[in-house]
């Protein structure tokens, strides 16, 4: 990095000489970096914010347009006092994202034989190599099959699949024909799946017979069928056809397939293989308007009902492509691996769309980090020569527990860049990632973003940004963060408060599906003129951003956002429960875990059986990720005189923090003592 001399003119001051340890990119590791140093970053950042129209027009030139962009690049309103909130990017231009990420690699760049994915199954004996031309053909076949089922532009298709190639084929097939995909993570329960299918009124569901996660068998089709039953019960069955992929694991292994339960409804269910038979592998893309919807992805909402975040074609395409290129400093000989599931936004943006737009070669991994042994991730890095690796703090903390030995068995010298996402990374995990995985050679790129932002918004760039463990550092191109206090006043310089953004970038969400009111009230009403992330944030003297965690009623378990309200709703469905309040408590691997207080109805007994039933209830309603670690019997809850539960106090009880501060607003302060005396020490 060059010395900082002109900090007065800088948008972002950049790190000065200081006592705190700053990590600089290794010499010689990035000789051909897209952004070679911090000054280069600042110069591009300046252009992106001062001349956004020109900046994004240049980026758009990299793509194919059926009808070229003309007129205004960006139109928006972020101020609820000035009318509806909207964001439009290159409206009127026509393109197709599937065409851009596949056909152009095959036909224009001559990369048909390049590997798009190395698929690595849950079992190390299952793997497959998929080139760009093969991917294109499979996607076209699937697109034609969906058309045969009557799927048209604008229709919603629900996808409930494990991490198998068919998941990528289906999502891209939707994008090709202009259908809107709604992918539901295959760890969600039948109830969560049903809720999402109904909210988006999907008419097709694509799922699989089953899947192994580690050594655990999951009867996916059974869960999917239960979900469709539920939809039927609420008289709201929109799904006409359910396409079922026969998973690799059950094709040849009769032992495994005997354990599988695959309920079948002749009028609705159809095997993927039967559907694809004889279908052509060529399919003309549907030319979409820039602002046509591309997908819906549900994320937890603080009211308990998930929100369908909507992304549109062009903005998302440009943004995921650009962030992928710069944030991982992607080059054509790289092998890139993101361990996320495509059921979350990280997989959408950085397994499917971003990497393919850059003609990347990626690993697509179905398994879990510790199966069949705790060195599985390191083994895969060696096997494929992975150079860019992207995972979550929770996985790093899990693997830290096994020490260095499992890594020493494998050659990790191919690694160049290590990324993390999902939650704030504690410095201890950061340093372990840096020292032990990256062998002090690779920068750790802590990327802050959300389902709503579409792509990275605060992030270092590998060769350019000096690193501080635990900081997501600086804004990406086009992104303008600000920090506000409780009164909505903007804070300058070193400060801590609400993280907001003052202008849209192309990848930002366009709305909540079918609910403009919720879109505006969740993200724009608190501070008119800004997009509100819901995260707290500190900016240090160098202009670096440090995410301090959620400041609403959300919690982050293993990098997955949950709302306290949705877990409370599950608990209070149990006939013995009168009231429930859920807070987070720190957890060494998951980051945060659920600590639940339940007040029982009169004469009901709190015992082990009840605890097990409550846990099952939450798993069934939401999914295994939401399983509570602690359940405490609460004869009463700390409430204000107006009846509002004081969560701050519950959080302190869960964390055993005795200094409770001002309790004068409590209706009955004695309840706090009782709860303290009965708090759970060990997980349930
Ligand atoms: C949290 C995941 C700190 C944050 C891409 C955010 C992070 C929420 C980071 C979004 C990070 C994500 N540092 N916190 N690097 N990345 N978060 O929608 O609270 O699943 O608002 O998107 O995760 O989670 P989501």
C-alpha cells in the first residue's frame, strides 16, 4: 500500500500509522490484481459515486443487450415523504441473465469446454464435472420441460432441492424463460415451505426424493408432499405439478433407497427423468425488461412472517457479476468455492449468477464440513486446487475446534483469497482463518451484505484494502453508507449507530413480494431518505466499518437470520404454553443461539417431555436451524406497565449479566430475581 499523504481529500481516510495491527496483502501474491492498491480503490470508488451513470454504463457494456440501454440509468425514491419507494435501473433495456451467464461463454467466448462446476456430493464417491456447454444444454432441456408443464413468463416456480446440479439447472431454466424462481432452503420444514409456496402463489414445485446430509437421511419428497397437503387444507393449492429429481444416492444403492419414503400422487407428481425424456436441448431465451422480476427469496421478518425479497434482472446481473470479479479478484485460471447453500442469497449470488457471469470454474458442494471426516473441506481444496474460498464464521469456528492437524494432512498452497460472510467474525476466528487456513499468505475478505442488498456492500478488496480482523472495512463501488443516531441525525467521523445507505446501487431489492407497505415500513420509514439495514455499526478513525450485529428483534444463528417472533409463535402453539419470549445468547460455534422463556398455562407442568415437545414444535414449524438450545420455565416475564416485554432484561438473564441497570419501568421487578435464580446453565 502506498503511504497515506492526502487524507484531507479522501472520501475514506484509509488506515494511518497506528498501534492496532493491520494486515497488508502479501508481496507478490497479486501481481495482476484488478485493483492493485488502496489509492486505485479510492479512485474507482470516487468515480462510482460521483459519476454513477457513466460508471454503470461502462459495466453494462460487458453484457449482451437485446435492446440496448437508453435513457436514464437509475431512477429512484428513498424518501417516504415524497411518495412511493421505488428503484429502477436501466428500465426499458432488454436482456436475459441466463443467456449472459451461459450462451455467451459458450458461443462468444469459446469457453464451452471450460468447467463450470465440479460437483462434489455428500459422499466422496459421488462427483461430476460439468462444462459450460453441458450446463447450457441441461438448462435448456429443463427450460423446455417447464414450458411443457405450462410455465410462462412471470409465473412463480418453487424449488426445494438439495445442492445437486439440478438445482442450478432449474433456477437458470426459470431465468431463461422469464419465470420467477423462489428457492426454499431444503432444511426448512413443510410448514415453512407451504407458507412460502402460498405467499408467492407458485404453480410448480421442483424437489427431490431424498438426500443425505452427512449420515442423516432426509425424506425431502415426504416433507414436500406434506407441504402441498397443508396448502390444500388452507384451500389455497396453487401448485399444479411437482417435479421430483431422483437423487444420485438412491439410484444404485438399494439399501439407501429402501429407507426412503416417497409418497406419490399420480395426479401431480412427475419424475424429473420422465419429464426430460426426448426434450430438446435448445431453447430461445425470453427477452426480459431490466426491471422484470428474476427471483423471490424469503428472509425472516421481525413480525414472524417471512418477507419475499424481490430482485430484478439487470441490476442484480450487473451487481453480482461486478462484486464477484473484484471482491474475489477473480481470474480465469482460478478455482473458486463458496460453501454456502444455494437456498440462501449467498448461493444465489456467489455460486450461481456472479461466478457464471465471469466464466468461472466453481466447486458445488453438497455435503457438510465434518463428513465423513473433519478434514473434508481441506481435502476438497486440495483435490480441485481451490484458489478462492468463501465460507461462514460458524464453519470456521466449528473447524477451529479440531485444531491444525486435519489441515496439515492436505496441501492448501493453491489458496489465494479467503472470504467470509453471514455474521460478524470474531477476531479469534479471523486470525485462525488467516494463520492456519491461509498460512498468513491470503487476505481474509469479510463481506457484509444481506438478502436485500443482492451482493456485497461493505468489503475489502484482496490486493487493495489493508485489513483489520473483525471489520468489513469499506464500501463497494457505488455504495454510500452512513451512520445515524436514534434521532436520525447523521454522524460524521468516528461514530456508532444505525447502518443505513443513502442511495441505491443496482443490486438492491426492488420490493417485498405482494406487499409494498411492508417494504416501505421495514426498510424506509424509520429514517426517511435512507435504506435501513437493521444492523448496528461503528466507524473508526480510518473510516473502516465494523458491524456490531442486529438492532431489531432478529437473531443470527450460524449465519442464518431468524426472528424472535417466529420462534415465539411456534412455542405458543403448544397447548401448555401461555406466553413465550425468545432472546439470543452467544454460542461458541453458532455465533448466537436461542434462549427461550416460556410461561405455562395454569396447572401445566414443566418437565423434560414438555421441553422435547417444544423443541420439536419449533423444528417442525421452522426447521432444524431454529432448534432452541435453552428453554427456561418462566412463572412471569419482565414487562413494562404497558405490558411490553423487556427483552433487554431477558437477554441479560440469558447471558448471566448481573448488572441490570434501570428497572424502574418494570411492572413487577421481583420477577427478575426469580428468573435469575432459575436460569439454565447448560443447554437443554
Ligand atoms: C449479518 C447474508 C457482520 C447482518 C449475506 C446482515 C454480517 C445479515 C455479515 C444478513 C458480515 C452478513 N459481518 N454481519 N460480514 N454478513 N451479516 O440476509 O446482520 O442471510 O443484516 O444475508 O447477516 O443475512 P442474510
